[in-house]
C-alpha cells in the first residue's frame, strides 16, 4: 500500500470516527443495557414471567372482554400478539367490513391488555423504562424519521470506520494485539488500548454495524422506493409479502355464530409442534361466513434459530392448512436473522451478558479513539488556540459520554420511588428525569475540563446510585435479591444483580483511579479551582 493511500484511509478512519463518536457512544451504551429490556420491564412493573412462556393467556376471556368494551366485533379482524416477553399483549382490531356497522365499529383499535387483570392501556400510559432505554439506542426520542435516519447513518459510517481501521492496522494487527504499555506516555496507552480492544470486539462491531444499518436504513429509506417501483405504491401488499402474511379472505357478509374456543384451537395447533412458542393469534372477519383463525408460532431458541409456523382453521374449527414451525421463506428469514443477530435473543442470559460486555468494550474503543486523537495533536508546535479547542472537544465528549452511567442509574431508582406519584404520564417523567440529570452532569463535568475527574466521579456516582437500585427495589416492593432468587423470579433478580455487579466493578475501577497512576483518562493540565474544591471535599 502506498503512503498516499495509507494516509487517505488513516484520515478517513479518524474523521469518520470523530464525526459519529458521541452518537455512537450513546447507541452502544444504551443498546448494551437494552439487551435486558424485557427484564427491566418486568422489574419495573413487578410482573416477572417465566422464560419461553409468551402468549400465556386466556383468549376466550380476551375476546369476551373486547366484545364487552368495543361492541359487536362482526366483520373485524383481530390480531393478538406479544412482541416482548411480558405479561401484556398487544391487540389490534381493524375496522369492520360490514357497511351497516356502527361508527365505532368502523374505527380501528390498538390497545395493550394485561392478561391477568384485563386492564387496558395505550402505548404511552404503559410506557416503561426498558422501552425508553431501548428506543434511546436508535434515537427514537427525536421526531420521526430524523432520529431513525441519524442512527442508521451512524451505523453505516461506523461500518466505514471499521473497514478503514482494519486496513490501516492490518500489517501490525496481530503484533499490536499482544502489546500493552501502561507505563508509557499517554498517547501510547490510548493507542495500545484502542488497537487491542478494537480487534477483540471486531466481529461484534461488524455484526452490529451491518444489522443496525440494514434494519434502520432499510425501513426508513428503502421501503419507500421499493413500494413505488416493485409494488406500485401498494404498501399493504408489500408488508404482507415481507412479513409472509396470508391474504385476508373476502368478506361474505353472511353472519354466523362463532361457537369455537380459541383456547382449544391454540392447544390443537400447538400439539403438532414439538419445539415452538405462540407468537400471534389472528381472527379474520370475525363472525362472518368467511372467518378464519390463524395460529402462528416460532421455534424456541434451543431448537432452531429461524422459523414461522402457522395453522389455519375455518369457522367450524376444521384445520385447513398447517406449516412446520421451522418453515420460512427467504425474505422473512433474512429479516429474522438480522433481528436475532442484532438483539441477541437466541442464547439466553449467557449470550446477553456476552453482548453487554462487548458493547461496553466498544464504548471504550470509541472513548480511546477520541482521546488518542486529542493526545496526538497536543504538541508544543500546535497553535495555542487549537490545543485549547482540542481539549474542549475531549472534555465535552467525555462529559457527555460518561455521565450517561449515573443518569441511567438515577433513573432506575426514581422510577421505582415515584412510579405512581403525580399526574405525569410515565414517558414524560422518564424523559424529564433522564435528560435533565444528563444535561446537568454533562455541563458540569465539561466546564471542569478535567477528564480524570470526570471519569472518576462518573464511576463513583454511577456505582453509588447503582448499589441503591436493589436496595430501593427491596424497600418499596419487598423483592430483595435473595427473595427473588429463592422464588425463581429470575427477571427481577437479573436486574438487581446486574446493577450490583456493575456497580461493584465500577467502584473497584474508581478506587484504582484514585491513585493517579499514569494511565487512561489522566489529564496532564492542572485542574480548575472548582475541580480542586471537589477533590478536597472528598479526600
């Protein structure tokens, strides 16, 4: 490789990494925690469920409840599904095809239904902390489609940075992997850490950059042209083929009594599948001669990675058609593969922990890359105002990135303490609490302009607030860690144990940083007066 090509790739890698650094850090930090999204939702609602028990509901009672609350269901298509492992199910009722139906029956319904209490709620009234962290990792809080587009392009440019970085370090990638010099100058420390950890997390980072770009850019940018060019702007047909959904039967406008039990139909369908869990129940044209009942399942993770099984019954309960739980077409298979690789939901808690660790490693690679760039430009020959500007860039980046940890830890305790307080909607309280604390901490640490102090006190605050989470949960709900472990409330136990272990590790790192040994995040400049006061008040 010529020097010119090397320099072009090196600077391209540096610039692309710097431009997306803050956004990429937020994506990976929030995304790492959101691997435990379902557990966080169960922890917040105090509603743990056992693994592989999705759609464990009384469908007869659900239909009776819907009929009582929304009137005659004849001619309407009812979808009951459970997108996440939780107690609530999402219910969609399409408008009735009967022209003589009431005005209320001609309006669609989308609601969340508790399978135990049968209480209903909207998306925002049932908004949870797990949902917030999950959506934060692709900036869904920014108005659609700008947040989605931002996260999609960040994932794409991250892939670009990975490829260029691999080419730049290719010749010395093996030898540098075994090289770490913690007692050398700061630039050398950052270089060794960036190269070694970047190489360790390379497969993980590549998977996430590709799947993230495909899932986000594919849905926000590519579906529009595909709908126009391939499906002649018929989006219903496009989504039906992409999701492998059968055609809706034509409405016969001939009322019939539906005397079959959906519970029995589901049991009959599941009896022919050995290793599957229910994912959707769909009743098309309810109460009409053309009515069909669809039962869909997916294979359990330990049995198969991909699959979509379906059983179709007519109005009398006769089985019309059935496919194997592992059968799947190409389009749905690609979509499922992308989602499974991205979410890491096919290997249990072991895989979630591995994904989380590699996500945090990637955060450190991003952090070390920015500080390496700053250290490389901290020369005496550099114009003073440029050196000062570079230090400000590093301070702001470190403050924004590391203050996420204590802000999220604080949010967990506050959600548990004031979950039912006030008249704020859950999403309003979560938004205001997190973004306010994150903004205050970011501004405060950025003004200090001391990366060592920022890292140390973010770790300290995060560990203290993290230790408080299982304590607050035990005091408010009585679900202490030893109790949830003994009664096998695994989801609640996992969240408390996660914060206990994470806080313990961050506290140990904080104590190690206290000695001011040469190493990561050590600021060479003298701290400001405000920072010295903080130091004096603690030690």
